[in-house]
C-alpha cells in the first residue's frame, strides 16, 4: 500500500492530561476516512498534529514521507485543513483573502501555470461562484454574515492543489446549501484521488462520503475498519 500518512506510537499531552495515547495508524493515498468520537476523544488534536499545527509529545507522524516536526513547510503545501477557527483576515475583502492565500500557496510564482493577476483573479472569482458568494467578493470579511464567512472558508480549500484534505466537523456549521456545496467538493476530491479525513458527529453525512471508519475513545483507537452504519 502507498501510505500518505503514517502515525507511529503517537501520544499527546496537555499539561498533565493525556489527550491521545499510543496511536498507530496509516492512511493510504486516495482513501476517504470518517473519524468519529465523543467530545474530548482526541479527534481535533489528531488532525492538528497531522496538519503540523501541534507536535506529538511522543511518537512520530509522517505525511508523504516527511516528518511533521522537520518538514512543516513542504507538508503544508500539500494539505488543506478546515478547522473550527475561521482563519480569515477581517479587514480584508473576500477576494483579498483569497489573493493572500493564493500568494502563500504559490500562485503567480515564476514557473507556475498562472499568467498574471487577471487570470488569477478570474480563477478566484470562479471559486467564489462555486461556493455561492461571488456577489460578496468586494465586501470586507468583518461585514459578512456568519454563513457567508463559512462559505469563504470552503473557498480557501479550493485555492491551489493538495494531496490531503483534513476537515474538522465541517457540516454542523453550514446551512443546507453549504452542506450540499461541501459534499460536492468531497465527491470531486474523491474522483481526483485525494486523501480525505473528515472528523465529525454528523455520522450520516460523514459515512456517506467515507471508505473507512475510525472511532476514537478516550484517546485511543476503539474501531478501525470499513465504513458502515453509525456506531450506537
């Protein structure tokens, strides 16, 4: 198997509390994984460690063969991570937020396929259209409704390309149309062979998009197998 994510003997402690304990796990390229568990089971902590935002207290995590402690920059170029926190710059417009993230991800650098700002802006406009908020592209984020901000977070996932998509409980924060848009995005990523890890409590939504189910309980893996009916 071609493992994209390799997690070996990983544990994570916050002060005196162990949130995760001895996690051993591999995730294959092109696999779609639903990650379940009660609040406090360690789902968000695990995703943040894979995304290089937290370091394991013990053990190692590799993404595409790169250690998350040593290869942060290269790993971050290959992943997209949707967190609970809305990582947006409020004084900037929706379009300016996307331009900023496009620059950070290398759009417009010498040797890339972009042909200048007009082409880049057209691509970004198409992304905003895809998530249904193009009419707000020149509005500052601080002026946008909560629902529109959430759609803008989805738009950020579509800027550039990535091998690994990490989604931390995305469905409950979206309206009905937002959920439809996200599900369409996930279906497209699966067709493209992307690797997806979707953590959440919305079992029906997550399982409908997953090949594999992992359940965390008290910081350890309680179940790892084929996706099926939600655990009772």
